[in-house]
């Protein structure tokens, strides 16, 4: 069984890369593209359950079916297929023949919602970490015999 | 010599630790598409630990009660946090009982309670 610290570590890692992607999306929310070039598309991080930490045979011989406890890892990044934001600005040097400037397809609102969700997951993992630490201290002190 | 409470609390702490790992898994995978929350049934898992139940009792089962979201994930972050807090408190309780019982045993083993 993977220990709780590697699981929480994998979770913090994964949520960290998700927040990186959100930061990059928000930073590029107002990016525009010259005609003929590809505009910025929002990055979305996809997670998958994957075993973490050292291999599970801990030598106790108990063939524990729980031995394949998954942590989480980043499977990859997909680019959003939402249509790009077109703004009408015929004076811009980046305007196309119809006078529209092609922007990114990032929706700031949905990115902020995603950020809140990610931040909730992150703090839940940190709470589990603190709890596990407290319980470990308690168990260690219960082995102390005066 | 067989000391009953050591076996019992050893088993309890093992099951509690396994539950803590499963809950940490559930929280870590709260955003993983297709992930289903898992948990063990305490009674059966403890019986399996103590050797008087089927060894399969400690296998984690899927929580089947929660709402499944569109991406196939059924982790409820709130209930997982409640379970985590509850499990942590129960672990501490078991550790405290173990501590007290061990201290009592040590006292009983002293040839002279005055210590000299």
C-alpha cells in the first residue's frame, strides 16, 4: 500500500500543474494572433489514477488487494476547442480582411472557477497531510513508555 | 504469552491506516475522470486482520451512494473530508487506548510499585 504521504504528494503535484495551466491561460486571455497564425488556445490538464511511491510488496506477505492504491498523475494536456474570441477593430494591424482581430479562446470566468476548484482540492490534500502528521505524532508518543 | 489488546489494537490501527490511505486516494483523485471513490468496511476488514474472517474482507469496495458527475467521477469532497477527520480521530482514540493499556501493563509488571 502506498503511504499517505506519497498519495498527498502526488495530489499536490497534480493540482500544482493544473494551477500552472490556469495561470498560463489567464495570462494569455487577452493575447491576439496575427492573421494566418494560430491564436492561443486554453490548456486543460487531464488527470489519471496511477500507482505512486515504492512498489507495493512491503514484505509482510499479506496479498492485500488494496496494494494497488492509486495516487494521481497528470495524463496530459488537451487544448480547448472553443471558438476564438473575435473582436471588431479595423484599425488594428492584426485585423483580418473583415476587420476582426482573432483573440484567444480563454474564458476568464471558467478559468477562475477552475482555479477555485483546484484550490479546494489542494487545501483538502494539505488538510489530510496535517491530519496524518498529527495522528503519526500521537502514535509515536503512545509507543513511549516511561 | 498472548496479550489480547496488543493484537486487537494492532489490527484496529492497521485498518485505520488503510482507510486513511484510501481516503487520501479519493481526495487526490477528486478531479480524475472516471475515478470511483473507494472505502473498506471496518468490521469485515478488522475481522480479516485478526484472522477470524475471510481474508477478502479487507478488499476495498466502491462507495456506491454518491452522485456521479458527467466525467464519471463520484468523489464527494465534503464527505471525504468528514470521513478523513472521523478516521483520524478514531485512530488517535485507538492509539490513546493502546498507550493507556500498555502503561497499565508496565505498571503491573513492576515488581515493586514504589520502584525500588
